[in-house]
């Protein structure tokens, strides 16, 4: 009897995650298409001058706030620098999520609810057509992330929601399909030891295995890939202040990607 009990206890976390995902799949409404220009610049907490962008085909996803998970609590640090995009720029509000290493979150249901309430408040109070969540959740934090986003979806049933993702989440795993968001943006940069293998995979015409990772992709201006999958909205990060030269180089590379896609 005791061995059976130990096996049940061992499988309890997995069972909880399965039940959670199943509940999300039942309650989640059909994902909505994200209506945004083909290029979106990530504007981090800097005093970037974005006056050079073409608002006809370029939007801005700006850091609206940093959300910190610590112990039982959820803290918010607002953006420090003003944002001054050209008139008519379409905006996305980004919530960057950090975990306190010295006092990790307890990841309770109550904290997931508070996290969802915090994100909902950002969506309602910060300028932007939708909210994007930037959270590099570890494997032990994913059940909490799924639960929190499901709670956010309940609060904002008709809102468009986006989430960034590590490339490995969309290539080697399937759990992002259970996120109650309309768009998942795999970040094809800072890839670590697998960088060469992953880039060769896409250069050979490969694509992400998770279906909801196939509408947008994130790149960095200091390591633009030779090839990306066809038909993606580009979210672009610059490690330095945006300027007209970096913007022009990025747009030229986008034209090259588009020309290359016609060969397939």
C-alpha cells in the first residue's frame, strides 16, 4: 500500500498540470489574429528617439512596467524613461516579469490571482492596443504561469494578449500551446550553445513545431539571422539605443528574408 501511495504522490504535480491545461483548453476562447504592422520595435526602458520610424509599417512594443514576483507578493516597477514615438505610432504595452532570486515566489493560487490582477491593471492603464507578457519561466514556474495567464484571460476575455518565448519552448516543447494568449513570439537570439544548430535548422527551411509560435518571431539587431521562417511579423530588439542606421539595416535584412522566401 505504501509504494502505491508514494507513486501517487510522485505523479500529483504532473496530474495537476494536466488538469490545469485541460481546464484552460476548455475555457479558452478561439485565438484572435493579431492586427499589427509587419515590424514592431521593442523599446526597452531607455530614452530612445524613435522619430525616424515609418508608422505605416512599424509599431512599437514598449516596456510599460516590470512585474516582480517575490515571496507571497507581486510588485510593480513602472517605466522610468518617457516614451516619445511619432504621432500615429501603434503601441503594444510590454510587462516584463522577474523572479526574486533571494526570496522566490511561493507560486500559490492567490499569488497567481494577484499576478493576473496586476497585468489586467497594466492593460487598462497603459497605452497600447494589447498587452505582451515577457516572462522566461523556468520548468518549475510553468504551471504557475499557465494558471496566472488563464486567470488573466478570465479577467480580460476579449482582450488580445501576447507572450514572448524562448526558442526552445517552440522547437522542442509543446506547453506554450496551453497559454491562453493570442500570439507567442519565439525569440531567435541569445541562443547559447545551440545557436549554430538552430540557425542551420531555419536556414534549411525548418519551422517551429508549436502552431501558435508561427505568426511572429523576435530578432536582435546585433545578431540578425541569415534566414527566418516565412510570413512572420518581426519583433526587433536593439541592445543599444535605436537610431536611423540600425533601423535601416533591419529593414534591409527584412527585404532579404522576403526575397529568400520566394525561392521556396
